[in-house]
């Protein structure tokens, strides 16, 4: 099964908060349910947020009783607004909403035609994501050598996308190309996407993986135990990569220890209109930090900081792997100049 699927007016996905101990399938029939699933992290990971946002609008359209295109458009705009309020940092969500709304705006003919255009566009976003991830894997695999140990942070795998993954897509492709590799996965506090999701995916595929806590990254890098680092991204802006909290620490440590630091992400993650100072970094509830698996691990009432993402300046990035190839920071800057 793909991480998210459309089945005639129902969006089917897996509740990622329960993995790896329970496999709970969610069947959503309204855009509100999709928005709630995103807010509560049942659905997470930048490309998957894009696909889910598209499907949220597809549900709104499919179940709409609108009699005119104007009315349908109003409902879609309201649904898009609700989805925009779920999580602010990954640009893929906003990108997908714009893409589907644009289709609806340009629809000619009756309401039924507009509804089917919206659903088709959401389906397209989801199916393209799989091809894009495979292309990222193909371009990234040559960067990984036989015998490498590759560190990855958070989960940029099948579960963070519709299928295959971005950073884990590169690892999967290298493995499929016959390279004998090992993966080190950081646990990724506070929500443990690395220990719960990345190790689960890699074990399922039979790719050797070792779990470390986040604060062990410096030690393993300094001991020469890591040859490459590959992570995903939630937004790549003109001066930085924005990804799961802890990425910046690993990138700085990588430079200090001369280990290549690669970012694997689709072009839909690029935000060439903004620099990092203009991006809202999501702050999540204190509860995620003061509790570990529902057990209180801090004194009641302690002040907590819980940013979900951090900002890695491009000077720490060896290359960005995307569906069209490899971009070294200089080439990424050239791409920006060509766009503007
Ligand atoms: O808070 P999350 O779990 O949505 O954060 C996910 C990440 O930071 C991933 O590294 C990123 O979205 C890339 S996923 C291919």
C-alpha cells in the first residue's frame, strides 16, 4: 500500500503516531479530518503533506453539494484555508493547495467537470511524487559508495512521501544498485520519527540500520564511523535548508569532520522567493518535550522550547539532490538567479 491513497471519495492512510507498535489505517471522508490528521502528526513529512493537502481538497470537492462553480470555489477556498492553518513550515502543503486551486479556477464547463479536475490534480500530485522520489534516488545513488555508512535524521522515507522516500530513496537506490551500505538513524526527539519510522522502514527492506540517540551524532562523526549524511527538507530557501530540528547540529558537525552532507528533496520543496528569516518555524506544544511515551520526564510547570525545525545555512550543504539531478550550492544560487 502507498502511504496515502484515494479510493472513490475516501482518503486512506496510516496513522504514523502509532507506528511501529500498531498499524492503524485511517479512512477519511472530509477535508476537516485530513486537516486534523496533519495537525496531530498522523500524517507528516513534507511531500506527504503536499499529497494530503491535495487530497483534502479532492474530498471537499467530491462531497460538495455546490450547485454552481462559484459556490464550489468558495468551499474549496475555505477548505484550503483550514489546511493552511495546520502546519506552517513545509512548503509542499502550500504548493499543492495552490496547484489544485489553480486547476479549479481554470475549470471550464459545469460543476461536475470542476470536481473531477480537482480530484485528477490531487491524484497527479500523489502519483508524480513516487516518480520524483525514484528520480531522486537514481541521481543520489552514485554519491554513495560501496561500504559506506550513511547517517540520516528524522524520517524522509516512504512514510514521509507517497512512496519510496527522498533521503531514504537515495539509500534504497544505492542498496538496489548492489552497494553494501549501513545506515545510522538518529532517534529524532521529541517525536521519534527516526527511531519509530526510519528504522521500521529500513528493517522492512532488509537494509542494515543502527539506531542512535540525537546526542550521539557528534561522537560517531568524530570517530570516523560515518561516510555520508543524507537528509530530507521541509523548505529550501535562498540561503538555507529548513528541516527537522537537529539537522543544523548534524550539518555543522559534518563540516567539522569532513563528511559530505547531502539534502534530498523534490523541486516542490524549493522556495526561491524567500530567505530563511521570512519562514515561520513551527513551535509545537511543550507536552511533546516534557513527556516521553506519555511518561512525565520533567518537573510540572518547567518552561519549554519546542521548535519543530531548524535552519542549516547553504555553506554546510555539499549538494542538493532533486529529481533533475544534483545541485551544488553554487548551482542552486544560479538556479535562483535564472528564476528571478
Ligand atoms: O515534523 P515532521 O515529521 O513532519 O518533519 C519531517 C521532516 O523534517 C522531514 O525530514 C522532511 O519533511 C522531509 S520528508 C521527505
